[in-house]
C-alpha cells in the first residue's frame, strides 16, 4: 500500500451521488483546489432528477435545516435562497398524552427552515420553488463540476486509478472515487468489489409522508410551528409534523416502522387533535415511504483512491443528516486536496471526523434511551410538561429543559453537548420538583 497518493493538475474525481454529501464534496474539492492552485476535474454521477416531483426526484428526508447549519453554510459562500426554504419554523409544539405546550426558540438565531429534498410530493404544482438537493448540485456545477446523468453499474480497480461504467455506456478512469450514495445497498456492493473490507452502515426503517392541506388550513392548525410528539407508542422514538408551503410532512423515527405503527400514531388523540376533525387523512396523502436511516456507522469506509461520505459512512443518529453530510464531505475534500487520497491519508485525516460523529451517537443513544423511559412514564411526562410550561414564562437564558429539547429535536447541537446540559443541577432540581408536584396534585384530585 502506498503511504500517500497525491492528486495533481489534471487529476479526475468521480462523485457517485448528487445529494447533499456529494454536492458538498464537489463544491469543497473544487474550492480547495482553486486555493491550492491545482486544476482538477470533478464529475458528479447521479441517476435521479432532483427537479422532479414525487419519488423520481425525492431523497426521502424530513427536510429540516437548523439555523446553526444555515450559518455554517453561509460562511462557506453557500446561501440558501428564499425559494428553497418552504417555511421558517419559529417554534416547536410538544405533544404528550398529558397535554401540549409551545417551545419558543431558545435564542433568536436558532430558528430552523423546512424544505423539500426533491421538487416536492407527487402532483405538486408550485413551479416557483426550488429543490434543496438540486440547488446544491447546481451550485457545485457553477463551481466547475460536470453533471452526468446515469447509474454506475461497474467498478474496477487498476494500478493507477478506478474505472467506472454506467448503465448508459459511459466509462472513465478516475484518480479518486467518492461514494455519496446514501444507503443504497446495490451501490454498496460496487464499493465492496474495490474494497472488500468495507462494511456498510447498520440501518432501520422509518416513515415519511406528506399531507396536502393547503396554506390556509396549515396556517390555522400548524402556523410556523413544528409539532413533535413524545407518545407511548411501540417502536417510535420521535414523531413530527412539519409545515412546508401547501404541505405538512410527517416523520416517524424509531426502529422498524411499519404500516400498523403508522396507523397507531395517526389514530392517537394528540395527533388527531392537530388536524380538522372531519377529514380523512388518507385522502390528503399523495406520497409516503419507509426509508432506511443510518443508526451505526460503516467500517473501512475508505481505501486507496476511494472514500464514502455522509449516510454511506457516518451520520448523526436520527437527526441532522444534512449537517453530517456537510461535515464528512468537507473533511474528505480537505484530505483529498491537501493531504492525499491513499488509505493512509484518509485514516489519518478523515477517520477522526467520523469517529467523533460515532462517539457522539453513543451519547445520542443514551439520550434516546432516557427519552424512551420518559415516554413510558405518565408521571415523568407530566413533570416534563409542567417544567416546560413554566420555563416558557421565564427569560430565554433560563429555559434549561426547553433548550435541551429544542436541540434534541433539531439536531443542531452535538449529543455530547446536550447531555452535559442535562447534568445542570438547576435542570435536575426543577424536573424532580415538577414531577413530585404533579404527583401530589394528581393524588389530591382523586
């Protein structure tokens, strides 16, 4: 194995997958190369058309971008235009069986944005809006990337590169191949052909669907609030209703979500109370799917002249996959341009970034374990609700639990940071006090 393999003028890079991870990599690789005085070629090979409505252009994601990520992108020169953002989310409405409360942004700059990964659900007629994924891919194209429509069907490693072939007959040898293929099992096999040590991420099934309600109904029933649900239902760790233009996106995260679990969620009283009483939700649902998500990072996600990024390697547990795509893509691009493209280079400069995400996810699993305990306990949920209701009347810098919940829902802060904040003595004291108060009041009322 070569200790280091360096790119040079004329080097060619293939990025398989034009979603956020692939587009971010192309953008940063070309930007870094320009700063370094290196002339390289980058091809993005993508089979989907992100400018289409429905499954053809969809990348199966809830479509939430936190303000912290928006600010990070803006410092990179990536400014999301207003016609990509479908609605600015200004608050959360948290629903429990014991009641609901609005959680305002802990700080003014922490609002979040909702958007569609493709053009939108099946049948959408709003042609003035842009797809988030298509915007990023076009941005990388403006930076100098060549967009190739097609699906890679063959990979072959040679002494001085990797040859790719597509279903349409396109064939080319590259100095570096980057996998940004999400969780596509068929494409993973192509990477295992050139790197037998690669072990794909562990996954579980979730659920996403869209309700076409129209702006008037959404403004009346949802407003600019994202509705989140912590309910005692099997397999569901987190449920959300996200307003976007004329649609509301429903996202269920957990383990092995199926039709029966979805039906139980929709039939629960806290969920039904968010919609008009007289509508059959099935009549308003043009699109639904059960996509997989990354719950355990890949192993050996790189070798000489090849690397996987984003969901294909390491992501963020349950939340902010776009943020993880940005982090891993930038680290991979920086390594490729400034350090080299050998297995040794990626292990030294890219793997630590993935390791940090993976370690943070371990803390995330613990947080969601605690969340599951709370979901199953009416007493704890009543205490949580009382605490948050009281906090919303305080100054924003004293809303300790509200801030923790906000960042847990959005994924805008690392799980490690969230966990440290849960150890705040004031937060613990207030939660215990509100839990016992709720228990005493409940006992007296019987």
